[in-house]
C-alpha cells in the first residue's frame, strides 16, 4: 500500500534540472563507495550542514537498539509475544501522533525550541523503564511522545540547508 501511495500520490521534490538518470554501471561503483560516502557531508559542505548532520546522527543512535530491546523485554520483563506486539503497535501509533503534533509545533515554536523539547521528551521513556520497569517505559513513552519526532526539525533544516549548499538529496 505504501509503495502504491508513494508511486501515485507523492510528488518529487528534486528539481528536474538536478535529477540524474539511472546508470547501472555507475550504480555498482556508488554502492561500493557508499559505506564511507556519508563522511563526505562532514568535510565538503558548510558548517551548518556539518552541525545538522552530526546532530541527526546523535539523535538516531538510541533508536537503533535492535535485538537488545527484544532480549530485555523477554528476559527482564518476561513479556510474551502478545504483550511485545501490543507495545510495538502502541509505539507505532505514538510515532504517528508525534509527527503530526510535531509538524504543527515546529510552526509555532520553531525548529530549535521544538527540537530541544522533543529531545528532552525522549528521555522520559528510558527514565521510566529504569525506575519502574516495563510500566514505566509505557508511561514514559506516552508522556514523552514528542521524543519520537525529535529528528523532524533537524531533518527539515538539514534538507533546506543542504539544498542551499548543493548537497544531493540522496
């Protein structure tokens, strides 16, 4: 469903003059270079792009716990498949609500204040889990729902600043 909606309902943001036609042979070379290509953004572009890229990287680190969270939920909190699935579904809903509310709050607070508020909100879930176990995690996730949208402002600023500095969107 997402692929269909993207294909037919989403508009391209890259200007036609900046689009590059697909080239299969070049793609292989680019894929081999890609693991380190992200570091180029830190050295070839403006200070603002560099700072925003670093902030975005730091904001994304806690979100990539992967299997650690599943192991914690299973061994420490004794969550069964049903409870874990319910939590994951709740977290998905929180993400949607956070981004909807966050997009409105950015307009009212500005990117800097919203990002500060959302970043502070993101600590409520781990604090809740640390002191009150799984129930604390749930309450902290709900109260700190804006933490799910903390990258919203930085991503928007990075895209806007990158466009000024001729950073390719990809």
